[in-house]
């Protein structure tokens, strides 16, 4: 019997060329109360407002010069309405349209300006069930890199990545490999069940992380700061504002990616990661790191346990008609069940004390 990943490899053999994706570029979240969201994203996180309408706020962070990297749109059900990737040129939109039509998923071409500040868009429902958009042209706005007068101590620099929950990581990895994303790191067990994978186009650890679980659901979007102290300031600020309950996990240092991190929940429960200082992956022979799912340091390098909500909760996603997408259950074992319930197998050191216990198998 062929596996899902074999099936999609066979499919990709007959596909037209895939679009040249540069990076994860923006996300659109449906929120229930724009004023409450504004208080969180603008007053606390200090994202810059590019434009505001009756039903939406368009935001960017300090180093970004495209119109927005986050859209908050008022709607009935808090959900993710789009994950957007920028492609290398406007011509790549034709490539994307042809590619996804051949894949047989829903595809729509949106004319320039359908989404404020953005040129033409190819909107698709990807094979994992996520609403994904590709664009190249976008309005340029002021880049606030040196506007230290407005940064505050918790300055957020760029959108870094998306993290999506999907049941079959092997199939999802194979789909993204079809778009020429490479794996930087993954989490497996000794039976080669894959629990999560991190994949990139830009030369960092990831543009998208695949988290094994019932999906499609959005786990989080992540913005980066340039320094660790900016993340610590966000924590201090939330404490001072008596909003410490917005902190879900961290601050800490990830095992996977080595980045410093903090996870927040916005007023609708959407999860936002603030992330900094992962590593360069741009060489063609960048080594893949595989972590053992039983390694206590894989998700937090200091061994701090992951809170159960981080594994269990995620935002619904909308299909291209704006309806909440159906959820498919994960069949393979779940990381939360393995590591939150005491399975008796998790370790900080191998019995023999060897540091090699940290990584599973050979680096590829
Ligand atoms: O960006 C990330 C994450 O996907 O949010 C989670 C990098 C690493 C991790 S993990 O919790 O696996 O360390
Ligand atoms: Fe992340």
C-alpha cells in the first residue's frame, strides 16, 4: 500500500512548475471585537497601523515596508482567514494558478486592490485545507527601522513564520517540498512517526512549521524582535498592565530552532509567538536536525514543560467561501499524550549520560 507522502510524490512528478515563494509575508485573522484587538496589537505590542476601516485594521512591524503583515478583520467566528506568501515576481502568479489548478484544489484570482495595499492575488485552499494567498505587488509604506522614538522597549521587527496544525505530517511535508521548501528540523520517535517539522524558503529555520494534530487549524503566527531583551520587556509590560494571563508559554529558549520565545494569546485566543535569534539555513547542504520526541529539551532547551493548552488549542481556519473548514483527526500518536502524561520514556540525559541522546539518529 502506498503512503500519503508517496502518493503526493507521484502526483508532483506530473505537475507543472511550482511558484517561487520568497517567504511567509502576512496573515489575516478574524476577530470578534476590533477595539479589544487594537488594544492588544497596537497599544501593547506596538504594531504600526498602516490603515484602518470600519471592519479591519492593517498592521505592520517596524522593519516592514509592505502595506501590512497582519490584517485583523471583524467577523462572527474568530478564525484564520488567510496565510499569505510573497512570490518572487508578478509572473509567478500565473505559475501559481496553473500549479494549483493542476493539483485540483479550489483556486481564485483576485484583482489588485481586492485586499487593501496588495496587488493581484492567487487565493487557494491548499491540499492541507488552509486558505493560502500568493502575491507579489504591494504598496510600499514607511519603514520604521530607525524610528527609535516610537519603538518602545519591546520593538517587533518582522513577521517570521506560520505554524499550522495538520494530521499527517509526512503528507504535509511532501506538499511543501513540492513548493521547494526544505526541512530544517523535525521531531520523530524511533518508529519514524513524525510529530512536527519546520520548513523554510527564506534562509532561517522556517517560514512554516507543521504541528501534528487535528486540522486544518492555525497554531500560531510568529513575529520576530532583534533582541531577547525586547521579549522580556513585553513580559514586564504585560505584568505591569495586569495582563499576565495573556502569556501562555515562556519566555524561554526553544530546543528546535534555538530561538528565544514567548507565546501570547490575543483577546480571541489566537496565539502569537514573539521569537528571536534562530540561525542561518541558506547553504544548500544545511544539516537537518531530528529530535527524539522523548527528549525533554526539544521544545524548551531549559527543560521547562510545555503547558497542555499549547498542544491542545488552535484557531479554526476558513475556506475560500468564508466558512469554517471541517477538521480531520490525527490518526498517529500525539506528542501531547506522549509527553504530558508520564509515559516513563522522556529523558533529559540518556542512562549513560551521553549528550548524543539529545538527537535521534543521524543528521542528514
Ligand atoms: O517556532 C518554533 C515553534 O514552532 O513555535 C516551536 C520553534 C520551535 C518550537 S519548539 O516548541 O519545538 O521548540
Ligand atoms: Fe513558532
